C-alpha cells in the first residue's frame, strides 16, 4: 500500500515541494514538521494526532 502511494505522481510532486522547502529553510533555522502516521483506515491516526497536538484535524 505504501509503495503505491509513493509511486503516485501527486505524492512525488508533494515530496519534491517539501524537499525544496527544506533546502530553502535550511539556512533560516526553521524546521519543517517531520512525522509520518501510518495505519489502516479508521484505526485512530487522526485521533492520536489531535490528542498530541491539541489541534482538531
């Protein structure tokens, strides 16, 4: 499943944009968030992130 998502053209484009942003911000000492939440559908991934961040997703 993960390999299919990474092969998706949209996913590759978004990852390229994130890489560009990291390169631009490297000298500014601004770090982009680095987290990956992986799991089956409806197992509580969003709930865990909401609990950790106190932000409703």
